[in-house]
C-alpha cells in the first residue's frame, strides 16, 4: 500500500458515512445540510428504513436543520465506490471487518477517517489493507473522539447536545495528516493535527471513563435503575478514574507522547466547563447532562472500550516492560463479569502490525 501527498483543488466531495448510529446520523445530516452529496450505509437496513424512505435527517439542539441524503444502503460496495471521503462512525469493534469488506472496492485517492479510532484503529485498519495487497493510494486517519455528543430522538432525528471545538486527528504520517485536515477544512474546522496515532490512541478517554463507571454501577444497571452516566458521578469513583488515568499518561511518556490528563481533556474538548476536580467537570459539562447510563452492562462501554482501548494499552505497555495494574484489573474483572475473552478479541500487537517491534521501533514507525 502506497501513501503519498497530493494537492487537489477544493471541491464538494461525495461523502459516505459508514454506520447509522448517533454519530453517523449526526455527521450525515450535517454534511448534507452543508451541501455535500451523502451516502449513508448501515449493515442492517431495517434500522434506517425511515431514512431510506424520506432521504432526510433532521438535527436539533446545537445544530438545527435538515439534510437531504442521496443514497441510503446496506451494500458496502455502493457506499465505498460512491465516496471521495469515507467517514466510519461504527463502534471500533467493526473496524476489522469493515477493512476486509472495503478493501476490494477502494478507489485511488480516497480519504478514510475512523470517527473515532479508539486505540490503534488506524494501525489495525492499515495492517489489514496491507495484508489484502491494496495497491491504491488511500489516506487513512483517525480522530481522538467523535465530533458530537449526540443522541437519536427517533430515526432520522438527532439531538446535538454538544459540539467539540477541538478534535485531534492523525494519519500514518504528518504530511498526510495535514493534507486530510486541509481537505476537510471547509466542512469541519475542529480537526487539529496530533503528533501521531499513538497520541490519538492513548487519549482515548472513553476507555478510562466508561469501564470504570459501569463497573462501579453494575448492580444499579442490572436492577434496571436509571441514572445519568456522567452527571451522577461521585468523588470516589472520579478519584479511581484519575488513578487509572495516571497509568495511561505514564504509558504515553514511555512512547514520547505528552498526554492531557482526564481533567485537562474535558476542558480541551468542551469549552467553558466549570469546576476544578474531575467530578465537578463531569457534573458541570452541559454535553454530558442528559446522557443516561446504558440499560445493560453488555454495552459498548465495555464491549468496545475493553478490547479496543484497554487491551492495546496493556499490550503496548508489555513491550516497554511497564506494568498497568489498574488497567489489567479492569480487563480481568470485565472478562470474568461478562464471560468474554476480551484479550483474544482485542487489538493485540499482531493485529496492530507491531509484533516483535521494540519501543523505539514503534516510535520510529509512527513518527515518519
């Protein structure tokens, strides 16, 4: 697979959004509102039958308006071949299968963005495309987080609760990172260049927040008692999150990446958040106000964040001979709690294309 930098004239791209959940419908609706041609793909077409019939998505809240969707499909070939830019908004668990499914349909010069990549998303995606012998120039990137805090009200209607003003993005090298940001600048001004994909992956804050909150509220969730996922935060749980977060920040330093801690990240992603402690910032973040806890512990907050966030961090720590006791405890407890072998399902070194490399070799690989 070849990665090069080309300068194209700015144009109204065809955009395919892969995944029609909260973020997918929000991005598709916004791009269509801005006059871009949009294809919305979802594996299960029954989940977006109404959008297929109306060809519209309406946004409310922080963004208001209706966008016209050109194509609604469950055919990955149609979605990939339609696009200049492919915005993947599925959970990270789906990235592997999508890379295999998309590989034979990709076209020269396409941009593919994982929104977000979680930890190691681009590395896993790139490794699969290389194994599929892709001989076209494509531009891969991943974001640190989803642009919007949003929730589907009903099919085709999305409430934009919050908009992140700064979203770090990284490609496989700095030149391609800037190229991709330039091509998206008319549509999104929130994207900023990250140092490399390790910075993006290590700043996967969801992998810190989500499992901890679920674990300390498992009984409440299983009793069917509703609560606000962030707004009902307590000091002790927030303190545990910070201790876990310290392991993440230390791992970043091992790989020569300076990371924001959890408190800094909230203020970075969302402007004007009041409070000094992590607990206060979680309680006072308007984007978090109306987000309820999942109805089941078998939710993306564990099913995605453990294998696609916790596991790759532990794997990269092992390369450095670094112990992450709280990360490891979360992995062990969640694996037993859900009776799932998250290690085998997760992004291990071989899946990331990093098997056998040293810390310095990995640093060199992501910084070229």
